């Protein structure tokens, strides 16, 4: 540089000798190049590395954008790199301080606001879809964060590969704010939520995800019913198909409710489906709104002049069915590759001619080996006539899906052919491939498989095969444009025992993987082309000349028969059963008074669309099109709101924070009004609880956060705290995030205790969510129909006081109210489908009634301490010790007494089961309630007797003082059991009598019907004779004339 006299060199000649003098070295540095004037032309951004030809992995430098930039391009080598643009816009970055991230914007809310969406993908319908460039994400992108997409991990099962994402276990489910633990029944995974207007119940341990269940909307509400179809070519949207139908429904007040069901289909794979109430529309003529006026209100961006009425050909509804339901398929094919020990390449796996014992054990667990010739079920392109694709295959069914496996060892083998094209022809065209590995095989690498269709690889490795301790480990590899899918794998991918649960998990993983791969760019483009062809054919060949403008002139019937008498006014759309939408910024956990995050370490807000229907509440991220949060409306416990924010509590007391935009209080008021209609939650209360002179708060709370006791004349009672209330937040943190021990420590040590309380219901019972009640019903042995095992080794003295109190409460020994040592009976009843909804906690007639998916009655007992003690805030569990004054008997049970009670116990249990089975659905509501109460009481007594098998000392005293020796305990207890048996026998006799009366009544009805038919026949015969007589009289009069 020095000898060459480079640009900026201070002098010419030989280079000077190196020196350690820093001042001399500073002077010898090249002079600073002249400053280049700043241009405001945008700098071209460097794109990602593109692999193409010989330039693979090489990024080309951007070309200078202007002549001025080209004139100074020779200085780029010596000029230091320009600082990022944010240094000029953010002065904090120049000082080395962390830059302030801009707040996320609120997502745009779909118009109109009063439209009730049917499913999740209708919320994401876009009237102006962005063009998809070569490097753009798919329209329905995976929804996986960049950190998860760039994840590259390896294990002894799976190697990392470019273009693929590895799932080795422990990833969890993608939720609001990051990965969350997988939900337990009855809650649904986020990816499994589809339909919002109707209940979507979880019927198995593993849910099917990424399924567009709303595709059956046209078949359910339009096909075979009177409706109108309009087709056209819009300049911005392309071919469009619109279906309209008007519904009428009787309301509870005696009037008629009118609504319009609408479907708008464009070339994008998302379809607008939903309902709009006629009361939410502007007033129209007496005959109702015309199709043009309706579409102008619902779809203002759709050009009404391009639409024409569809033809009356039967091809039109069939084509619309095919168009909508092309995403629904209940027949799947899955490939299975066999990898022996020491193998790892594609050629080695395809050339395995025979299956080993471990592989056959795995296939037997997975499905049934069937003979292909003459096979009549789903064959997955296998030959069932000439055995050209093998003689046998593997077939199974799972959750209404038929699955045919393309097993490599069952497909034809071609000797001296490394590629095995007859096998690869089928397995290479399968989207999901299971790679079975024997112990000792090499890790699988997805790049060894050369196929354009295989997007999902489920790697299964057997451990200790062909032994009683056989287990499997699982790893998943998917392409980067395929969204994540469940079920989530545990850390390490297992091990899983070789049982039916592992089979269900693997089949659900395969079905969900194929459904998720439909969002990949390749399959998304194929589906879009097919949809465009269907719409183009309808808009070109299946239309009439009748337009929306000429509807009245050409006799097109109006959508309305007769307009409502008077509109209900604002807020009528809140009664809809579908999902209403608001734009929010959501974050996990509840915010404190200062707005800090309390339930999560990451308080970042995510722009979301909030959808609330009659059945579910969802948060959808419009950027990547995935559900980040969902819960049933029956799980909503309470809410705390201000002008622009709402804290929502659900489930076991978890919380999310929603921030709204727009005029203060408007959106929050709408959401609160909607929640009051669709849920049984209520507003919380914020209480500041001071301590008394002894440092006590004056109340007791159990481990779940329920207030069990409040002392009289304390600050807690003065502030309004009552037994049955529920603590949702303690000192700014939610109770589930704290845990029982941390919550108790805060209540003991915090100088000032601020709590968020959920008040009890009107009857004083604590409020629980549907999920909690469902869990309680599963934990109660009497509801499962199984008796608890006899605990011979358990000490009897710990069970005696509880059993005695159960007898006192259930048999009503004392006429007065239960004492402080008694058990408090807490009964929670579910809503029956026959009961009318209450105006304060349910929807109007338009909303569907919640299904009765749990037992009618749940009986839980909770122990209350006898006297208050210090540290009332210490959590007390339900299985804690009894009252201090309770009676304890430390004698061992007598064997002869246990033997004497066992036959009576079994006899009484059989009687209960027989009566309940004979009752069925023919009994009246009050009788069924009595049966349930008696059965619950008897089962509680019998379980206690089966556990203890010893006499129970009876007393009307709450403290359990033993009675005198004049009255023997066993005989008294036998009398009570006999009394119960007599009551059950009487109830059985009453049921038999009712059946006999009902049979007699039915016989009488049949007799009356027979007599009615006989009288009708006689009247017809008399009419015939009268007609003949009149004709004869007429002819006679004619002859006489």
C-alpha cells in the first residue's frame, strides 16, 4: 500500500520500519477520505442467501442506486461501514443505551363489526390479499416464531438438516407469550380450535389439529335448503362466489328473530362464513333488505355489479360442496420405512427385503395386516385386483379416519435395483413418513430422502424390542414452511410403553402432520389453483343474466318476508351465537396497579384478534394466522376492567391481559356485555386487607384459594370478604402462578395485602370453572362406578371423625344447623339442556344451549376447622385434620363386624345400581334428582364403611361426644342401613307403579286412537251413503219433472 501510493497515503517511497510508538503509528495512518453527501434514496437490503447454480450460498452486493453513489463507489473499501438507520432516529442508541422498541399496533378489525363469524379462519378472511412473492411466506403460514423455525438440534434418532425443523421433545405448545404446557381435557389445543359458533368437544386424549371443520358450513345450513348463490369476476378479488340465506327463529318473548347466513368465497383458501342479525342492520323496506343492500353492508369491498344470480342447475350446489369440502378428507396414507441396525441411508432402507421381529411387533401395534386382493375399504392407490403392489398391507382406523400404510417391506421388491422404484413410487408420494429404527441404527437425516412430497418424518426407535419391557422413543422432522403440530412430545421424546396410548399418540401425530403440511407453500399453491378453477367455472358457465340491480325487475325474491316491527337498538349483535371480533394487544398474566406483568416473566404484548362466541373465547394472531389462546366460555371465572384494559381470569385462576384501542370504555364495555351474556363469570373486587394488632388478617383460605372462614368483627369482614369467595390475585400475582406455599408466605409476611377476590354466587357457593368441575367429577369414584379399595393398612383413627360427620350431615341426625366441626356440603349443578337460560348468565334464543357433558350432580365435601387459630392465612387442604374437639377411636376394627357389614354393603350397592339403571330417562326430573341425592349419600356411607369396616359412634353433638352404653352402636347403624334399604325399595316400587300407570295410559291412548279411526271410517261411509242417496233423489226428481 505504501509503495504503490494508494489512495490517501501521506507520502511515497518505501514503507517505513515498524515502530512501537503509538503517536508515530497514528500519524502514519491513511488520511480520512472526504465525506460523501448523504442521499435520501433507500439503500437496497440484502436478502437471504439464495442457492442457485454456481452462486450457491453467495450473496451479491447491491448495485449503487444513483450516479452520485457510483462516483464514490471506489471509496467503499476504505470507508467504514455506515451505522444502522436506527442510530439516526434513536438518540439513546448513540449513547449506548438500549433502544426503545415501538409499541405494537392494534390489528385492524374485520368489517362489519356486527358480523358473527362461524369459525376461526373466517376471522382471518382478507378482502385485499397480498401477492405472494417467491420468498414470501405462505398465506396460512406456520405461525412458528423465527427462533423455532431456525432451531437445529440433533440426537441419536435425528440429525439436523437445512430446511427442516427438528422436534426432539419438550417443546410444548405454542401459546400467548411463547411455549406453554399442553392442555388437558376438556380443554383443546390451540391448533385444534376451528368452529366457534358450535361446541367443539374434546372426545379423546389427543385432538386432531389444523382441520378446517368449518368447511361443512354450506352442507349444514345451505345445501338442500332455500338459498341464493351469486357468482362473478371482481376486478380486485378475481372470481367470487357468494351464498345467502335468511333464517327465522322463534324467540322466548313470542316474536320472531331473523338473521342472514352468508358465505363469501374468493381465490384465497380462507372463506368468510357467519351470521348477521337483522336487528343489527339499518332499517329497510317492509319486505326486508335486498341482496344488494345486504352485501353493501357486509362486504363493502365487493363490487355488486359483477355478481350474477347462479343457475338453478343441480350442478351448482354440488360444485359448491366440492369446493368447500376439498380440505376435508377422512382417508389418509402414511409411508413406513424400515431401518435396520447400522443403516441410515435411503437406499439401505428401501432395500430391506424382509421385516425383522422388532419391526413386525411395531406393525402389529400400529394396525392390522389385510389381504389386498378383494379389499373394499380405502386402498391408497394399491392394487386390490392383481396383487401388482403386493399381497398384504397395513390398515387401521382412528377417530373416523381410514389410514392405509405403505410399508416398505410389504411393497414389491426388485432385485439388483438400488432405487427400488416400485416402493418409492408409493412411499415417496406420501406426505408423512414413519421411519422405524432398530436399536443400533444410525441417526436419520431428512436430506437423505429425495422427494418433493415428503414433508413430515416421524422417527421411531424401539428399545428392548420383543420383550415385556418394549418401549419407543419419537422424534419429528418437518419442513420450515410446515407449522408445528401436536401432540407435544415429552422431553427426550419418550420413552413410551408399547400400548394403545402410544398407538393413539403416533396416529394423531401422523394425521396432524399431514393436515399441517397443507399449509406449506407447495400444497397451498396446488389448493389455490384448484379453488380458482372451480370459481372460474362457476362464474363463467353457471350464471344467469339476473344481476343484483335488476333483482326486483326480474322477480328475484327479496331475502326478507316481513320486516321486524321495531329494531332492538344498539347492542342487538351481542346476542349472536357466532364470534364477534375486537382488535386487542394481549399478554399473559394479569397486570398490577402499575401495569407491570404479574403472571409472566415476559410482558410483551401481542397484537391479536379477540373473538368471543357463545361457546369459546379465542385470540388469533393475524400476522401468522394461528390461535395463540383459547378457552371455553364456561371456563371464564371473572374479569377486572378499566377504560382501555381488561384482565380476564379463567380455568384455575389463570389470567390474561387485554388492551383495547379506540374511544375510552367503548370496546371494553362491549366485551364485558358480551361476557355477561355468554359466561357465568362476574366482575372481581379489589380489596386492601390491613392486619389487626396481632398481625392477623382474620380469614382462612385453602390451597385452591377459596375462603373457608372469616372471623367476626375483623377488617376482612368489614371490607366485604365472605366465606365461599375465591382469591384470584395476591399482591399483584395470580394464585396459580404463585402456588399454595408462596401465596401463604405472602399472606403471612406482606406488610400490606392487596387481593383480587371473586365473590361467591347468589347461593353462597364458591365459583368454579367447567374444567375444575370436570376434574372433580373424574376424581370421584362413585361417579366412575368403581368402589375404592379397602385400605387395611391405613390407621382407622384418622378416618373416624370424617365418617361420623358424613353420617351426621347425610342422615340429618341433628335438626339444627351443622356446627363448626361438621362438614360443609358443597353441591354444584350443571346447566341442563332442558332448562331455559337465565337472562344474566346465558344467551338469548339465538345462542345454543350448553351440552350436558358431565354428571348432573357433583357432591364434594370440605372440612372446616372447629375454632379459629393464629395464622388464619395459612392454606388448609381438604384432606387435613379434623376439628380439634373431634372424637378419635384408636381401637382396631373387629373382623366379625367387618364380615357382617360386607354383605349388607354389597347388597345395598347393587340395589342402588339397579334402581338407577331402571330409572333411565323415563323418570321425572324431581324423581331423578331424588335418586341422585340418595345414591350420592349411600355411596358416601358405603365407601366410608368399606374403608373402615367398624362401628361409628353416634351423637347429635358437633364435637363428637360418645353416646351412653344403653344404645348399642352396631344395631343403631344397622337400623339406619335398613331404613335406607326400605327407602330404596319404596322408591323402586313407586317407579314400577309409575311404569304400570304409564303403560295403562299408553294403552288407553291406543284405544282412543283405534276408536277415532273407527269413527272416522264410519263417518266416511255415512258420507258416501248420503252422497249416493242425494244422487238417487236427484235422478228421481228429474224423472218426475
